C-alpha cells in the first residue's frame, strides 16, 4: 500500500416503542464483541498509520496544521477490539507564546489485522468504517452548522478505494487488495465532563433521546441531504436492516435461538418453555422481510431523516451535572443513513433502557416529553 497521504486527506476543523423485528433478527445471530487481551490477535503499534509507518510529530503537525512537539498515549486508554484499535492521545502543541496540550481520540481500522472472515463480511466491515470516515469529513460540518452538537474530526485518512472496484479476479485476490487499506480517525475527545453508563435510567434516557431528536430534526425530510447520505454512506441507515445483515444470518436465526434457549433455560424455565417463545425465531424469520419492507424510508419518503443506526448506550456520552448545555454526544456513526427516526428510538429503548425506567408507563412518559 502507498504511504498515508496525511496532508492531502479529507479534513475538517477540530475544535412506537417496540423492538423492531429486523433488529431482533440481527441480535439473534450476532456474538457480543469484547476487547482483546494482551497477545490475542495481530495488531501493530497504536502510533502506526494504515501503512505501518510511524506517526511522527512532523506528520501530526502537517495534518493538524499546528506545531506538535510531542505525542503520548494516555495510560489505560488503549483498546484493541476485533474490528478496531483505539486510544486517547495527549499532544504537546505550540501556542502563540508558549506550549499547551490537547487530547484527541485515535481510532484505526487496519484491514490486514481484521479477523479471517468470508469476503462479503470483510467488505461489509470495511464499508461501515468508510461510512464513519465520510460522516465525519463530509456531513459533520453540515450538521454542526445546523446546531447539532457532535464531536469533530481533526484528521481523517480513508484508504478504501478498492471497495468501489468489482474485479473479476478470484476471491483470494480481492481479499488481498482489500486488506491493504483501512481507516484512521483523529477525533475530539469527550472530556471529563462526560461519562458513559449502561443501562440508562429514565432521566438518562430523556437526555439521550433528546440528542437523538436533535439529530433527526437536523435532517428531517431534507431530500438533498438524504440523497447525499444514501450515495456516500449507507443507502439505508441501521445495522439491523435486512439489507445489511444478509440472508445467511436470517437463515441461521432458528439454530442460534435454540442454542440461546438451551443456555438460559435454567434462568427462566417457565418463560423459555412456552411454545410461542420456543417458536419465536421461526415466527420472526417468517415476518421479518415483510416488516423490514414496511419500515423502509428513502430520501423522498415522508418523515425520512438521517438515522444513527446503532444508537446504544455505549455509543453516546452523557453530560455530568453542571455541564452548561446539557446535551448528550452521540458517537460511532458506522451505520448512519436515511430511514425512519423511530427505528433509532425503538432500538435505543430495547437495547439500552433499564427495565425499571420502562415499567409503569415509562415509555409513555418518555414519549410525552
């Protein structure tokens, strides 16, 4: 792969409440992600770029357009996931007459380090990360100008042009080319004024749903923006969409659901012995394609907007008490695209809301705000 084009890369200034059926179908076929332990998986140093070259102060200075004297990884912040490598960086930078510090969040997806998987799954993972790179470089400036509070990117390097090629070569050659690329982001940090927690209580849900409403309002029925989003990011927003998950996952749902029942039978024997619960996966498989079609919304459809697509508790920062504006900060925009805003709401409540927050009319209380 060519050396990373740091100075020439896209950049911007730093600075109904029911679980959707296609979301359930996706959950029934997915494993829970976890950080990798030391020695597990293949990863380069966190301060290497997509090509494996060291990220020097000179290169950071060129990318950030300000003098960088030193860079260090903040202790305890490095995370190695199966699909990404991230850490918080502390930079010493030149001020007008002195030196100052700034912190940035580094996220890397280097294709040669991704786990072995079928070619279609590799393409899907890389496409989702390219979506996030394009969201920060192309759409955050537009949405920020409309008053939406989002973390901004100090630097975006996306080297995944091979995703647009459709070679007639064998799968092995296609994979070899794809694994030369990747994505590297330097984002603003959510500082000590923000925190993350899961599950969310009622007050926290009010805060996150307010941020979600602001996102949806910023793109509400904006046909031009939604057409651009469908062209440059996901045609449909939502990681749970049947168009994203593929038929293989739908076909495997009954097998996974049987394994789930067997594993948790002792925790809820009466519930998991009911015939309608045992047959849940088969019922979902039957109706999921029809339901997915009914809740699809394109750029020209009424009530269409930009949906986050994976709005769970760990993809949003909550403000601590006393933060001036009090808005939550959404992150992780790999599955953003046109859709119906209520799909975000349904996924968020079912995935991230504490049971106590939804009991006794909690959904109605939240819906009435």
